[in-house]
């Protein structure tokens, strides 16, 4: 009797759409060999420390940038209010 089982790997096929979506969101696919190298050839390491450090640096820089933008906006608003107050004063 011939095996009529599908000739595809259901687990692999179910992961492909998720991988495509993550890549569209900006993630970079690492092959198993690349991932192992990022783990310093230790399967027990679950964190990709170098990549994590790079991403944290970017995140911190963007947070600082946003805080600076809010600070500049706040200073601008204060100065603008001060100018409006000066313009309404009678000398």
C-alpha cells in the first residue's frame, strides 16, 4: 500500500507566514548557523547579546531624542508665552 500522506512539512509551512511578517516589521532572519554564532556557539544561550546591545543603544538614543524634542517644545512654548505677555503689557 502506498503512503498518501502530504509531501510537505506542516510545522515549517505554518512558520513561514510569521517569519515573513516579522521581516516586514524590520526583523532580520538569521539562519540556524548565524544564530548559533551569535550565541557564541552555545545552544544554552538564548539571548543574542551583541544584537540586544545594539538595539538597546538605538532605543536609548531614540528615547533621549524624543525627550530632547519635548524639552525644546516646552522651552519654545514658555518663550512664546513670555513674548505674548510682553506684547499685551502697556508701557
